[in-house]
């Protein structure tokens, strides 16, 4: 995991740049293999069982021990094990979930509370059990893989020194991924993906707050695109559910 390299890279950055502060880039995406059946046989045996209009629980998941600039200060990361649940709404706004709610045969979109989740998160079962307690038929599990680069081809940066030359360019790449899963059986209706890229001159990196705006802007755009992918896929999801029931 990238998080294991944060401390030595940060120390090196401080040694090389003296008193200049640094922006530590966010941890990685959740490994979606944690949300699939442990055996191929079980994956094929899972059947759709959602009822309509379907209630949907939307959950953001990230890698274990996830951290970014916002959650380091404000909290909002829950659980340990194979993934973390992000309870803080950094980039999601109500308009995205309202777009989903307006689709035909959707009864509503709900978010999870930590009160419904155990601390030890090992598979989709913990999330599906929480969704079942809310009487939701499906889960929308989504994650962000956000990386920073000196240029399009460079290795991802873990630490960016603030206050560098204004001519230096930093690229922000975001890949947003999602699974639409049946609460009752774990059947996966769809896998969705959206990508965004931003170019930012390094004179924008004056502080941790200003540096983090580039991440937030790119992730917000990626989330909006992911909602669009869900809208396009929804008719096929409904069709798959009806055929399998």
C-alpha cells in the first residue's frame, strides 16, 4: 500500500527542502476483490433478488487506514480490516444522489451510519447486513483512486513540496469506480468507472488547503461523471434484475 511509504518520503522531503511544508497526497482506492465471493463458484451462483422500487444504500469505501488532507483534520474514516468506510462527505453533494432518486423504479438513496457497522470490515457482508437493516435492496459502492504526477508519464507523487516555482506543473488524475450490488445475495449488477484529469500550476500549492482544492475539484468531477454512468446503466440493471428474479 502507498501509505507505508508516507513517513520515509515525508522525512526525505523535509531534509531536501529545509523548512518548506509539504502536502501529503491521499491514500488509494479500495480493493474491490474484498467485495466479491471468495470462490468463483459462489460468484456464479449468486442471483439478483432486488425488489422494485429499489432502495439504494450509497457507500464510499477506500483502502485500509485511508487518509487525506481533509480526513486527517476532520476525521470521518471508519473501520479497519480489508477496507475503510468514508463517512465524511468530501466530494458528494445532494444533487448527485437526487439524480439517482429521480430514475424510474428507485425508491430512494440512503447513506450509512457507523452505528450499523462493525469495526472489523472484511467483505461485502458487513455492508450488506447494514443495508438490510435499512431495508435497502441494493448497494452502490464507490471508491476514488487519486494520484498526483509531475507530468502524464511520471511516477505518482506521495509528497508535494509547497511553494515551488510557479512554472512547475502538477497533474491530478482521478479514477472513480463503483459496484452496484444486490443486498440479499451479493450479486453484482454492474461495474462502473469514470476518469478525470486536472493540470495545476504549482504556484497554486501555497498551503495544504489550496493544494487540496485540486484534489477535491477533480474528485467532484469524477463523482459527477460516475453518477452519469449509473444513470446510463440503470435500465440494464433493472432488466438484469427482472430476468434473474
